[in-house]
C-alpha cells in the first residue's frame, strides 16, 4: 500500500503558498502528510446525542484551533502552525468523501 503518491495538480497547488511564505508551505506539507499518515490510525472523537451521533472530524477541530489561534495569537511559530493546521484541514476535506457528515442520525 502506497501512502504518499503525488499527482501533479495536487502537488502544484502548493506553489502559490511556497511563493508567499516558506514557513507556511512547509507547515502545510507537514500537516497534510502527518494527518494523511495518522488519520486512520487514531480514532475520531464521536459522541452519541439522543438519536444522533456527533462526529468531530480532525479537520473540524483543526479549524476551531486555527480560528482561535488567529484571534488569540497563542501558537508558537505562528506561520508554520497556521500552515500545519491548514494542511490538516485540507487533508480532512480533500481525502474523505464524508467530511461534511458531522451530525448523523442513528439507524433504528
């Protein structure tokens, strides 16, 4: 099983980011590939709420951390950290077809 395969269009998406900031670019790459590697091995946070299942995808809590960090400015190495979280968000949305399923009705 190949974990890291590069397709030209996806790989070339990073060029504008690299021209903007090398720290953001490296953080994005590390965030994307870290979550690509670990996302299936670490269970997601999911809770039962009545007849529903609330599923916190990694892209969702990465987004919450990113927005909080932008507002409160608490992350070390901000540009790298923003890139890392951005890479995690991109990976979670791009690689999973069920990324938008957060609140799921349980089958009876």
